[in-house]
């Protein structure tokens, strides 16, 4: 199932180790339902990226949406509709498009995150066995 290299397999675990693995996974794993809920409500701000601890892309999505929105609001408030308004409008549209395309990869991102968490817990169990 996992593409990571490990000498420890889940079927080789004791009941105590399986219990530890399950407990830690429940604490650290990410839910697809929560990720989709965040995407549905706040996709344009990259909330689903922050949820999957992908802070670089989450920050980029947030900034690429909030700065043009602030600029558009400022331009509308001052009554200045010029080429900058349309440029910022294009940035906003591109950011929205990015968040919609990003939805196609959300499930695989959650699966990869959860596999990585599981592997790190298995590595921890292996390290405590060897200690």
C-alpha cells in the first residue's frame, strides 16, 4: 500500500503496537470530509492547503487572492477604474481558477499526507523496538 521503505509492516506489529499506531493515526491523520469542507467554503484563500500542512502553497494562494481583493476594493472606494482594476481582477480570476484546479488533487494529497504520518509512526515504533 505504501511506497515508503520500511522494515516494519503493520502485520508484524503486536497488539500493543497496533493500538499505539491506531491512537496516533486518529490524532494526526487528516479527514477528507474536513478538507472538502474547507475547500468548499474557503478554497479561494487556500484553507484546504493549510489543513494539509502545505503552508507554502497555502500562503501563496492566500496572498494571491487577498492582495488583489484589497487592491480592487481600494480602487472601487477611490472611484478609480483604470487598467490596474482589470489587472487585479485577472489576478483574482486566476487565483480562483487555481483553487478549482487544486480540487482535483485534494484526495491524493490527503492520502499522501496520511501515508506519510503512518510511516513516521511505524518508524517510531521500529526505533523503540530497537532501543
